[in-house]
C-alpha cells in the first residue's frame, strides 16, 4: 500500500467539527498557534481540516523522520500494538534491547537509557554528569557549562541549561550548577574551566549542541569541538552532546558529532528517533555509565511500543538509503535558498545548515521577522518554522524529493515577495 493510499484511509474522529474557540477553552495556552488545524498526512504533505494541502517542511519540528504514514511505521505500529504495547521496566523488554543494540552498533555509545522526550534525555544526562562529578571527580559542587543561545528542554533543569533568558523568565529560582559561555568561542570555555575551579566548585561537564537548532541553525566549528574534546581529555570533564534535533540522520550523517571529528562521552536523542512516536534516549560510553538501580527511571521509557516503532525507523534509514537522500536534497535546498538570498541581499544575510536542517537568516536591522515569512509561506502552501526572531528553519522529512524541494523554493520566493511588498 502506498503512502498516499494510507493517508486516504478513514480516520477515527467525532462528528463535532473543529473549532479554535472550543480548543482554546480547554487547552492551556502554551503555544502561540498558527490558525491551522491539520488532520492527515502522506509523505511530505499534510492536509488541514478544510482539505487544503501543504508541503510540510516542519515535520513536527525535525521529528517526522520518514514523513507521514510511511508504510514501515504503519506496519510496525500495527504489529506492535497487537502484540504488546507496554510493560514495566521491572522486566526485560526484548524490543528495548534490540533498539539499544542498533544504537550501540551505529554509534560511539556503549550503553543506552530510554525515556520519552529530548528534555528527559537531557535531564538524564545532567543527572549522570552530576553523579560522575560527585563520585568520580570528587567535586562537592559540580558545574555544567552550556552555551548561550542553546536549547535543551523545558523541565526546570533543562530550561536552566538552556542559555536563553526568554525561556527562563518567571521560573525562578532556577536550578544551580550551570554556567554559560559563547558558542564556538573556545577562549570562553578555557576561561570558564579555569575560573570556576575554586574551592568546592569545578566544571564536571560541558553540555552542547553540535549544531544549535533553536539558536538559529548554527553549525559547530570543527576546530572548536576538537579543542573541547582535548580540554575534556586533559581535565576529566565529561563532553555531552545534545543531538535531540540534529541526530538520527537529519544532518546527512547518523549523528551530528560525525561532522566534527570527535566523539562525546554522553549524547542524547529524541525527536527523529521515533519518527513522531514519543521516545528519547541518553547514550554514554561505558566508563561513565554509572547509574545504579533506583537512581534514575522512566515509567514509559523504552516500552515495547515506542521501541518497536523506533527500531523500524532506524532500519528503514538503512534499507532505503535515506542518509544519501538527506545529503543530496539538503545540498539542493541550500543551493536554492542561496539563489533566493542573492536576489534579496537587502533582506537575507545568510543560508546555513547541515543536511536537512537549514536556516535562512534575515537582516537584523530591518523590521522583517521570521514569523512573517512563515505566515506568508503557509498561505502559499508551505509549512516552515522560525528558529528565533530572524531565522526561518527548513526541516522537512528526510524522505523529501527534489520535486518537493523545488516546489518549496517557489513558495519561499512567493512568500518573500508578498512580505516585502
């Protein structure tokens, strides 16, 4: 059965028509939602409740790895829900072991902990780093360095780790033990490691994204990350990579660290790992996998359903040679966006990214915003997402085709022409 025919199957829903007003009456206002309600999808396309079709270059914010209604996921969901969907981690879960083995076989990790989201994966990494700091490095008050403009999650610890005050406002007191440095600025890291080594305080870990997503789609510098690795090797500090957005093939390689020529001690994944089914994972080298029973856990983490579907996503990446498609279509997308930028140099300053995570930056000294372009693109049938106030982010499913990229580029030009006019 094709993706298109799967999307045309009857859906289970009530007879009550959708209403934004009724939605807002009962759902908390934690998102500034666009005036759009989506009800079905197929591949890289989605349809709203009025039947209008859109190219989806948001993909659940870099989450729908295989697009919508991919046959491999439909089959895995059907098979697993009919077999066993949830049991406690008090018992061995074969699907969890199979997924962990796939990750270990395809990465630098030795051990895997499963949870439900990227925030939870980063929370687990923070807890592991703190335990390592206390018990191995013998630091009374371990400090974790993170970067300005980073994003690591919405829990109290991960929002503290996030180096963006706008996400922290009104949530004081924040969790102690974090210090921020500029991204891609190795001198700032060296200074912090030295200056924070005083009394009972010392840096125990550096938590950083190989490419900053929410911070404006900013790739890491190779020289910077190689020096980070050297600093950690010299001092015993743990190097932790947040791969929640950039991992699982989105960069054109399976993991973002592969672009940088270094291996982390700990790294995290979520979003694309389950292709849209909630799952998160924290991976580590054996030497720092020091959690003991009872020190960390997750009721739903690693259950048979999530792991069975995630394993189908992983295997499909290999079987369908999707990483090659990411590399080719990512290059095609950047080439097209750069051509658009050349036409509008007074509005667009830069196009940057890896694979199929790309950003188009708007000049800072003009009143045009990313949200305005996103709204205009939506009217032109293309879904995009901002990455900060001045960067438009392009994160389509990894299965996107050249024809769909071309269609998206035309919609971007149409949107730009409208907002400029």
